[in-house]
C-alpha cells in the first residue's frame, strides 16, 4: 500500500532558524540535590529506616500483648542480648558456631568449583552435575543428619558434612546456570586469545558469570546458617560447648523467651552484616562497577 | 611476482550439526589471501561466509580440504588470527578499555607487561579513545566498543585480522565513519584482513579483493578486484558498474535471495 499525499502543496512550510533563548535563568546546569533527597537515594538509609520501623512495631505489639513468656518486648530482648554479649556467652557461642560454618561453606564452595569446572569442560561432566543436583538439592540437610551421625559421630565433622551438603548443590546450580548464560561471542573471544582449560574458566567464564556466582554464594551462605542452627539444636545437647543453635534451644527449655529472641537476633545481625557489608562491598567492586548489575 | 599467500584456503567443505540436521555450509571453497589484502567475503545470508571465517579462526574444522595461515595449518583458535565480531559483548565487561586491549597480549604471552601496555596505549590512541582508556565497556557507545575491539585485535599484530560483519550492528552514520577509520588504519599499517559482509557497497569500499559466494551451500562464484574503488567513488559510473555486476553474480539464478542488503 502506498501512502498518498493528498495536499502536497499544503505540506510545504518555510525553513526556520532561531537565535538561542537566554538560558541563564536556569542557574547551574548541574545542581546538587538537597541533602534529604541524597540521603533517601542511599540504599543504606532506606534499609536502616525499614529496620527501625520493624523494631518499633515489635516493641509496640509486645507491649500491647503484655506476655513476656510468649512475646518479649524488643527492649527486654536487647537487655538480655547486651548482658550475654558483655559476659562473653554470646561471643563464645558464635565462635563455636562459626568454625563448622566456615569449614562447611568453604568446603562446599571448593567442591562446587571442581564439579562445575568438570561440567563446563565436558558434556558427561555436565550430565553428572545436573543429575546429582536435581537428586540432592531437594534433600533437606536435616534429613542427612542421622546418616552423618552414623558416619562421623557427634561433633564438628558431622556438622561440616551437612553444611557442605546444603551449600554444594545450591552453589553448583547457580554457578552452572551462570556459566551457561555467558554470551557466545565472549566465549569465542576468549578461545581466540588462545585460552584453554583452567585459564579459560578462570579468566573468562568465572568473571563473565560473576553475577550468578555471587547470587549462588549468597544463597549458599544463607543455607549454611540454616543448616548449622538446625543441626546444633539436634545434637548440641551432648556436646559440651554448644553454638548459637544450642543457645536458643537451651533458652527455650528454660522458658527464657527473651533469650530465645536474643539468640535469633544474633543470627539475624550476623546475616545482616554479611549481606549488607561483605557482599555489598564485593558487589560494588565487581558486578556494579562492570555494569553487569544495577 | 606474488609472495606466498598469508591465508590459503584449499578445497574446504564445512559442515556443522544442529540437534536434527547436518548442515553443509560451504562446499569446496578455495581462495588465497595475500599480505596486505583487504579481502572481502561477500554473499547472501546462509552462504556460509561467517562459517568460513570461523574456520579460518580455528573454531570449526573443515570436513575436507585444508586452511593454513602463514604456512601453518589451522587446527585450533589462536591469537595469530585475531577476530573482531559483530556483537558488542566481545569486550570483557570486567576489564577497562586499556585492560581489554592488553588482555590477549598478556594471555598469549607474546609481549612483556610493559611492552603490552605501551603497544595498547598506542593502539588506543590510533582509534581516538585515549580519553576513555580507564573506562569500562558498559559506559561506551556501540561505535566506541567496536573501536576498542579493533584496537585490541591490531595491537596483537596478528598474521591476519578476521572481521565478521563488524559494522552490521551500528547505525548508518557510525558505520560509515568506522569504515573510513578502518581504511585509514589500513593505510598506516597495511595489515592483512579478511572481512565478511553482506553489503555490496561495504564490500567495494572496504575491500581490495572481493570473493563472491553462492548460497546453500556456499561455493565460489567469482573473485573480483576492487583496489581502486573507495569512498570517493561512490556514485561514480565505475562504482555503479561493479556494484551492478556483483548484484548480477549474486542474484543470477537465485531469485529468492531477497534477504541480501543491496545497500548500507
């Protein structure tokens, strides 16, 4: 179909040229935003604001319920938290928890690195990893715990085993997904430079898949914590120095609800610190700087 | 009179597999690229021109025939044949412009660190990106990214520069500017390049030799000389004649190949 110009003579209009309008009235072309607006634009201020609001709701609701056994107030919890922090109990418990946690996390990451490297190097490796992942990823760590107790007995090795189980599959899955979504052109470029094997994985695939890998590291970290606290509740009873899970469990059996909350608060604070400080810094220096993630 | 060719393609048949089919991309192609040639492979979509370039790059092995570059038979990808792709993702987003240019030089171990930096800076200067040397690729425009890719390839001083429709993703004005810049770089360095395109005009302007392939599977139709024609000749009678002749060779017996872009 052709477009018909019905009134060609009417469509013609004379050329126009303008002298520029005086723009000095605008003031500075680039002006700093007011302080309040700049603060609101900071992730940190907004999130801190959300936390303050949540704490306020907690405090008000607990006062309204007025039942310290079921729902202690934030101020009571904070008192217990500070007392236990000051006498070293909480620090000791945290330290006990962190050891198997870090061992399991790092072990899980190492194994995930090996498995995903094999998976990208050969088709059979990829088949093995995807099959294993779909088999074991849905299996809760707590379900593996009895087996760990039979194999390794009570103590750190069992704990590390179940943490590795919960970290490994989640991290492998997201890393492999990341590797698979690396653009073809980038892969070809890397091979064009003569990179092969581990150098290819380390210098092309890992940085290119870093957003997905970072997401995997975060999920893995959260899974490790969950598994740890749960496992400690099951067999912290018989070990002499229990971790945070045992601290919570002990407080519950003494009906010291404020202390249960203090234990949960500790887990949350550590989680917030790792997420908001460590992972945040890593993100800002990598994927955000590279424009791979906003 | 002519020295040994830099790239020798003899009797090359290329096939690749999709999950359901075995596709023959090119059939018994032979051609020689000499030192300093701006050798253009021109053909409609589906004539296997990109596949042929990838084979020279070492990404695909020929089913029959051989490809050799600078006397060595091609068996795997390598930095002696630097490739410039059409897509902008060829730059490493986690490296700055300067790091992107030095990356292959250091990865291949061909240059020392100081040497690589110096050569990279000079290559970046040649493509007018000195001001942007510490910027990350996501902050560059499409044309600038392409310049970085060309600087990166040239800084390696490869035996042959392989370009796979490098300007196809750019807008018309930027494309024209990049073609001019590429030609002026060639004037300065006289590197050998193998350039794939589906635009007749681009082939005549950029190329000194034009290899014309037929579609499905790609076979050699003609090899023409375009040494004397450049930007200044667009719109002249000679340019028009060559363009018309190429058009005829491409469409002679294949009326359905309307996908070919006759102009850029």
